[in-house]
């Protein structure tokens, strides 16, 4: 749908299922409420009449709309894991993140996890170091999820099946920013070509 949106993978600890959902939400602009989330948003606007708008609150793995992100995740967790009840008032959350986050961005995810599950929030920073021990990210996340206490019933991975979308979006944004800074597209491309890759290797980057 959007090149910059993420794919949300929900790991259900009880059933050992992985559910893949789009990071999309449909909102009723008159009632100011969410009416659809995830994959059910695809084709929704074409098949429903009303004052609706669709948004993706995650851009390149970062939260771009906090309130929409919390509502979408809450709806997806209620759908696939179940709502918190009287005797299940606490659910810990395990977030698996592939993109590097600042302290402020990480705090936004942490606060969102507290709102959704009312419990503790644990982060998995998906760097390539994990793949020295595991075959793939799913093995990493399952192992870490199974090591949590009973209150952690699910994990949420923010990823991208077709990562070329991220690259295309990032390239366009870079060119847009370069033009804002007074450089042409051609000048920015030359800068990229002449970039000192040794400096990139000295910087800790998070990878898929």
C-alpha cells in the first residue's frame, strides 16, 4: 500500500502461530474512532461509504502517528491474542525492532507497549549478531518469547517483506531533503558515489 509502511508480525505464544498484518488503520472521521486495522483495510474504502480515512502510523519502522499506532496495535492484539480481562489484567509486550531508534523513539514504543498490555515492555534489537546463533529472525523471536514469564503472551515484530520499498522511499526523501538544502539530485547522487564507506563500517547500524 505504502512503500514506507511496515509489516507487523504477531507471535502468539499459546498457539505458536505467526500472524502477518499490514500496518494500516481506517478511521471514521465523524465518530473519531478506528473501524478497521491491518489486512482488512485493503479495499475497505472502495467497499464502504462514509467519511473514512486510511493511515499508516509507522514509517520505516518508526512511529509517525502515536495515537493511530496505539489504536491499530490494540485492535490487532485484541483480535489475535485476546482482550485483557478481569483476571488477565497484565500482558507484557516483546517488541522486535529492525530499525535503529533514538532514545526518544524507543520511549514512544515503550509507552505504547504499556498502554496496550499494561505490563512490562522488552525490546529485541535485531542486529546481525543474532544470526550467528540462529537460522532466521523467527527463531530468535520465538526463543526470546519462550524465555519470558507467563505474562508475556505475544511478540510484535516490525519488519518489511519487500524491503525495496524502504529503499525507494528513503532515496526519494534523501533527494527531497537535498533539494531543500540547495543541492540538485545529480549533486546528491555524486555525494553518495563518493561517500567514504569506511566511515559507514565504523558506525553501528542495525540490519535485517
